[in-house]
């Protein structure tokens, strides 16, 4: 398992080294800076089930369905 992890890390290093797009590099830096993930805090930022249902229904009704 450890060898597989080492291979994945090497592949990521090679891939990152080849990136020239500044937008992608900035996204990678942002990910790197995220040191912790607080599920409880992120959950508070989410939407309720009712809100999700309402948004989904509204979106589906807005699609140009063929009859």
C-alpha cells in the first residue's frame, strides 16, 4: 500500500510541475492552504432539504422539455 501512495505522490508532483495555467495553480495553492475541514461548520453553510427540493423543482420546471 505504501508503494502505491509513493507512486501517487510522484505522479502528482510531476503533474503539478507541468502546469502552466495560473488559474489552476491558484486553485492548487488554495487547496494546500486548507489545513482542516470542519464538517460541523461546513454543514451549517448548507441548505435545508426543503430549500433543496424547492430549488430543484424550480430548476426542473425551467428546462425546455420536449412534449
